[in-house]
C-alpha cells in the first residue's frame, strides 16, 4: 500500500466524491480487510464502486477486499442473490453469503408471534405483541443483516482491522441525516477483545443524493436491479418492506415476482390480526383473484384487531410493558379489567386462559413484581 500523507489520501477521496475521516484514514494505514455490504440496491453498489476507485488510487491491495450479502430468505426479491453475485463478479470481488439463524425474515416474524402468544398466555407481557418489525422497532435489520454480517466478519478475521463499507445516505431519512462518516463497531469487536480485532463501519457516500447515485451508475454503465429498471421502485429492500410507501408496495405486488412472500405475509396478517404496517394491511393490496377467501378472512382479522386495540386501550396505562415490568400490582378493579380483556384476546388465538379471575391476575402480578424478571418485549 502506498505510503502517502493523509492530506494526499483526503485529496484522493475528494476526487472520488467519498467521505473520509481521520478514523478511516488511520485504519487504512493498518493493512485492513475491507468488506463491501452488497444488498443489490443502488446505494450499496455506488458505495462499492466509488470506494474501490479510491482504494486503487491509494494502493490498497485488492486481495484484502471482498463483498458480503445477507440473504433475507423468501422475502428477498427472487433475483437479488444472483444479481449480487453478478455485480460482485463484475467488480472482481469474492462474495460471501450469510443468513440469520431462522434462515430469513419471514420465519423470524412467525417465531416472534409464536413467542408473543406464549408469553401473553403466561402473563409475561401486558399487551399482545405483533409479529412485524416497524420504523421504531427495526429488528429486521439488526437480526437479518447487521447481526449475521458482523458475526461472520469478526470470526473470519480475528486479530485484524476490518472496515465494513455500507452505502447509506443522509438524504434517506431523519435518523440517517445525523449518521457519522464512520464509527467503531463495538457490538461485535469490543475494545478489549482478546484477539485484538477492530471493526469500523464506513459510510463513504453519506452526502450523495439519489440523483447522484443514479447518475454514477449511468456514467459507468453499471447495472441496476430490475426493481428499479423494470418495476420503477424507489428503493430496493425486502420484496415487501415495513417501511415501503404505498406506491412501492403496490409495484412490488404488481411485478408478479414476489407472490410467495406475499402469501406468507397475507397469512400472517390474518392469523395474527396485526397489519403489516401500522396504518396499512398488505392484504388490502393482494389481488383477490389469487386469494378467493381473502375478503371475508381479512374482514374478520381486522375486526378482531380492532377489538384487541379497544380492549388494550382500556387497560391501566402505567402498567404498560417496560424493562423490569411490572412496576406495581394492580388493584382488584384494574385486575378485573385486565382479566376481561385477556379473556377475549386469548380466545382470538385459541390460547389457554391461565389467569381467568381478578384474583389470579393480581397474584400473578405480585409474583412477577416480587422477582422483577428482565423480560424483553421483542
């Protein structure tokens, strides 16, 4: 690797229009492994292309670079894994495919709801928890992307400095607007780990606009996923994403590419009585010709979901679930309200009513309050 001044490195970064900070410059001097997270989306491709040009300019050895892709299972667009392999090959990058322990996001959602029902029946949670992730609870990203990728990297490169290149942009969202150029990732490589592994996440195209990303692809005649080119999606993520706009949700369904994952989500919405997004049922967009019994099943699910929300809204608000729950024991009138709500909601899902009376509810709360278990809402 060329031994040049940090000033020259920053000049090289500016020439490629990528963000560089002192932490990345210092890490680059340590002969790091550089891993490009390729999702198949336009931003990850642009970040990879621009960063490779910069790394070539400063003399970073290509043998210490590769790509990684987190396979989301059935909820991935069917062409995504092959597309990632294609663009990695065009960039002469080896690619590793990783996956979470449930083998994708849809099994994780089903598992979450089964756990939620069990814990609700055991009165370990106050409200019935739904299966789906959301903008405020993005365990989908942490469980199916960040976790598998981070775990793989620190196991594969113990004792090394690892730079993980991720293509996020400030323009995308309020949370990403304040993202740093880089940050040390201590979730997978703590500062005191016995191997001396160091992991840093780098966001080289943080300041780019979407127009700049598309222009960059066009100028280099680099391929884009069919979700953009054929189906005019505004972003590529899961085939059906909890953050998707109504327009993108409709385009994904109308593409005809994602029926298998749609089937799973429709079934889970109906059996769980929770909508895919807080204000939108994905089942409302499903073609009724493909689901002849959908209209009545969805109406029933919506009715039960409304009933659950109404009942739960009547519960004492200060008893809602927090870490270290429950904060206190309800009085008998409150316990009566809780018992009545639970009776109905448990029946929605054919769950046993283990605490059917106000006295049983207060006794259960008293036992939980006495031991203060650290229950986790997800």
